[in-house]
């Protein structure tokens, strides 16, 4: 821990993707300046998601009347997937038209599949391997109605912003680092880190698709920016930093 703090203390600037990461550095003992620079995504926000949503519906084989929960990411226990898999039973019991899609891979996947089998939900839960085709992944995001992401392990997850680009808002655990960029009820939703509470939140939202749609629209406006914008911001910061070290003449040459 001391070496980590010494490393950060010897650099000129520290940039973090969101304030919670900076608070972790403070907990480690770092006392220097910290600036936030949010992550970008490589998806542009389309004006019309209907072609993507249609392709996603064809991929999974169910229509618009089906409310679809989506998880994209590593299938590891640290992502709180025991809670997510366990919450599917009360969700499916309360919402006959609900389906869940898991995309990704990891050592915890067989355990999750076994849980789904024991709960008798194999016909309502789809497991897909990692999707490396970015165009196809766009359609997966677009077809999802809610991104269900209960991780208390992640900070600044890109999947949250990628889903938002296709109007799919997320349900996250309240007070988690991942939920820091969420304004609950506006551009996403939060629930307690509890199986019953998480399930209840999803059930309420599945019964109110208009609320979900509006949150998805707001998420696409508030959570998405391109990596080009991030690079431009980083360049500007580098120029300012170099200028503070070498003077305006060097900054002009770099610019």
C-alpha cells in the first residue's frame, strides 16, 4: 500500500474515471490532487435504435411483448451474480413475459446454469458466450429492456454506458461505485444489495415499461461520450500540464 501511495505522490497529475475511485486513493493515504475524467465508449448514439432492436429480437427469438433483462460481462462470483441468478425466480413468477439473457463467460457460469435449472427457469433464461462482433452486440443492447448489473466490485463499468447508448437503462446496487453516475429514477435505477429487494425493483420496472423507456432516453443523453472526446480532453490536459512545466512557447509548439 505504501508503494502505491508513493507512486501516485510522485506523478504530476492523477486522473480517475469517477470520484469514487479517488476516494479509494484517499483511503489508501494519497493526499494529492485528483481530477475526474469519465470513460468513453466506441459506440455512437443512434438516432433510431429500431433496426438494432429488431435484429436483437430475431437473435433471441421473442417479440416486443417480452420484457428482457440483460447482463453483459464476466461470469465471476465477485460480480454479485449469485444475487442476480437467485432473483430470477421471484421475477419470473411475478412477470410471465420476462426473459433473462446472460452474455459472457467465466468460471461461475456453470454454477449459474445449475441454479437456473434447479429453479425450473431453463426455458426463460438464455446464456450466450462472449460476443466479439461489436455490431451484433449493439443489437443485444438495443433489445434489452433493462441491464441488470448488481456488481459491488466494479467501478466505472463500460457496459453501463454501452447499454445506455442503445436506450437500455441499468438496475444497480445502491451506493455501489458502479451506481455513482446514476440519478435513480432518472437515468437508471438502484436497489438494495438484497435478493428480494433487487427482484422487487425489477418487477416494478417490468410492469412500467414507459418509465423504463424514459430512463433509457435520459441515460443515452447523460452517460455516453466518445473516446474521441476523451482523447481531446486528455490532450488539452497534457498541453496545460506541459505548459505549467515548460512555459507557453512549448505549449504552442505542441498545439
